[in-house]
C-alpha cells in the first residue's frame, strides 16, 4: 500500500521514508514519505493562493464539500479501517468507534456556520459582528485518536473558509494521509494539504510566517514549545494539552453498575485518551465495596492479540509511552504502594500492559500527580465534599472530570466547583462535537468543537453602521 504527502492536490513521495509499528505485534507497517522544509514552504504558498478564492466560496458550498468528504470516507470505510486498526493497535470495535466519531465531527461541521449577528441597534447606529476566516491553519495532531482529532480540526477550519495544512503524528500517519488522498477531488488545490514529518516539521510550522493559526493537540510540555514559537509571529493558537482527570464517586451510587462504567472510562484504549479517568475518588462509606467491584471489572479485562474481539482495551501505542507506563508501575512498587490488582507477567507480543489498581496511594505520589496515559488506576478515599474538591483541584491541569451520584443535584453542585473545562455527570468521558472542549490551567489555551469552537477559526469583525 502506498502513502503520499498531499501538496497542492498532488501526491508527493520523498527520498526520506519512515516506517511505524503495529502496536499489537511490533511488526513494521508501510513506508511513508517524510516532508521537509521545502515541502512545507510549497504547501504554505499553495494554501495562501487558495485562500484568496476559498474564503469567497459560499458557506453552503463549503458545507457540501465536507459532506462529500464524509460520504467518501464512509464508502471507503473498509480500507481506512484496516489502516487505522493496524497503526493504532485498536480492536475492530474501537476502530469502528473512531471512524464513526470522525464521520460525526465532519458532518457536524458540514451542517454549521456562524452568521452575522446584530449585537446592538437603536435609532442612530447598528452594530454587527461578522466572522471572516483567519487564513492558513497549521494543525499538529496526536497519535492516540489520529483520525477523529485531525478531521475535527480540518472540517471546522474548512467550513469557516480557511485553508489547512495537517501534520499527523509520525507514530500514526497512515489513515490521515489516505483520507487526504481521498479528498483531492473534493477541494480546490491548496485548500486541504497533509505533510507527514518528524518534530522538525512541526517546529517549522509553528514558526512559519505564512501560517496564521496553529491548532495543536498533545502534551503540555510540547504545547509550551508550540506557544513559545507561535508567539514570535503572533499566531492565533489553540492548544489542547494533557489532563489528570478525576472521577468522584458519591455514596448514593449503584456501586456494581458504576464500578463497571468507571473501569470502562479508565481503560478505554488503555487509558490513552486525554480525558480518560486517571484518578478515582470514592466516598469512604462505599470504598471497600466499590474497590471489590472495580477490581473484579478490571480483572475481567482480556487481552486479545488479534483485535477481532469486541474489546475497548488496547496495547500501548508506542514504545516511548510503554516505557513511561512501565516506569510509573515500577515507581509505585518501589514506594510500597498497595496493588489491589496488578499487571502480572507479560505473555503477549506487542506493547500490551495488563491493567492495575493501586489502593490509596499518597496524594503526592507520581501515579496520582502525573498523567499516566496507561492502564493504571489509582483509587483514593474521601469523606467530605470540601476535601475531595480540594484534592481533585490540586493539580496544574484542568481538562475534564466525572461526577457519579444518584442525586443529580448533588452531582451538578460538585461539578460546578471543579476547575476543569468539561465535566461528565453519571457517564464516563464521551466527547461530543456539540460541546465546546477546552482545558483550564496548563491543560490548554482556547478550545475547539461546538459553535464556540468554530469561532476559534475566524476573526470577529465589528461593523458600526451609523444611520
């Protein structure tokens, strides 16, 4: 299978190639071209030329182009499924979920616009807000959900009249490259381009004076570097960064049912999701019963090397992250933390790590303070609302949280006290294209999705019309 960078509607190869691994087996996948500075410069030039006319296309026509892209992806679903499953290590079930979500995001944005608004009017003046596009967007995407997170950025940017240059993660470039290839007949040259590359290509994107906005999803450490570079040319930026998301379990819940759902929220894609539950706080009155139910649910997790079983559990996607998770497990063991259930011996190929539950580790331990991005669940006990709110908020991150309570009024009261961008009440984390998604503190700058997310891809121009 061949893969190409897409520049100005042309399929481009490169003398520099890379190969990623299948996380389930560690087998090498396909060759993919690596873009360089010259490719980026050409892509920016093409995007700036295309923007002159694309911004003038009626929004209804831009919406139709995106709808056709969704239809084309749906029609080629089998091909994309094979690529996405092999590069991410996801089961067939998880791969289908990601493709379904990708279609939802594209079709959501294909049905949206931000029309002019009359902000104020009296007998002497009318004040109107208009929303012209920014220009050329550079999008740098992560490896955990490579297709849906990329296409959410693409569809929002394009429907607002921008052009976009996308850089997928070098760990998972293949499905994104292939979808961009499918899109060639659907958009004018230069409107939607993709460059596979290493960190250097991403760095050059953040510095390029011809790129008007950077949208980045990834770690907080890398996000700070992106921000430092982008500010040199006063680029607009959206940064969706790491999180150390907590679930609060109130004493009135159905313990057996909620423990199953919390386990699913912690272990979805082995916890490799920015808003996956990474800390679980359980009220003291039900702690023992909940721990037993959670451990039972976690121990029921089966590792299926084939990926054909309907599992939400995955291998760790790459060796770098695998080592981080292993180091966190080793740290907890060396510090004498109590494992309610633990990994056990490694018998499977690939980057699989069996899930663990750590019983009441100290609040200042690494497994509580760090984002593990893996299948380790620290389980803590709380007694008062003020105590648990303080402990949950005692972190530099603020991406998401969950609150579980039979009394939804109690849950909502707790939710409003949490210093995070999104709170799920009586559900594990299920991001939606309808909901604005943003991080507080060091979990990000700005946000995406929903109507407010569309505004991040445009200026607001105020017209003050005297009568």
